[in-house]
């Protein structure tokens, strides 16, 4: 399966925003005098799961668009799987002593904040012409 350029682009945008917010979170931990290696490892764990979850959501949408009839049940099942991944991240962050629990959990909320920011500022408006170009390419191939 080929990954859609839109999925790649949006995942990179969300990854960049999530990395920025994670860095800010680390600075807050440092400013509060609570920073140690467990905070850094927890932040990296949360960042990886957050961005990975967003990427999997994009892939799920891409696949569901091609499914037609079974798209809704497919999206429900992939949602459940992605929430299970969040639970794994939370459990790992809470139980393993090498991770700071809150530093692992907080980045899980960052992709939603970044997506809201992108929508609020209108940065995602440039996607419409790309979709039109794709439709034109399909018509030329037929």
C-alpha cells in the first residue's frame, strides 16, 4: 500500500507541532525543578505514541476511503486499536520506573492541539488544490 502524500504531509506537520509542544513541556518540568532522565524518556515515549497514533489514523482514513460499504466498521475497529495503543503508552509510562508517568501522558494530547491550531489558522486550506490535481491525473489515466 502506498502512503498518500496528504497523510505524509499532515503527519509531518503534527509531528513538528507535537515536538515543539513536547519541548515546551520539558522546559516547564525544568523550570519547576522536576526535570530528570525519567521525564525525558517519558516525553519521548509519549511523543512516539502520539505521532504514531496520528499516522495510523491517517492510514486508516486512507484505507477506509477505498472500502466503500465496510468503511464505518473498519474505522470503528481501527479506533479501538489506536485507543489500545494509548492505553499501552499510559501503562508503560505509569509502571516502568524509567518513565515519568505524566511526561508520557501529556504529549498524547498534543496532536489534537496541533490539529486544532492548523484548522484555526487555515494552514490546511492548501489541500484542496492537491486533491483536484489528483482527480485530474486519474481522468488522464483513464
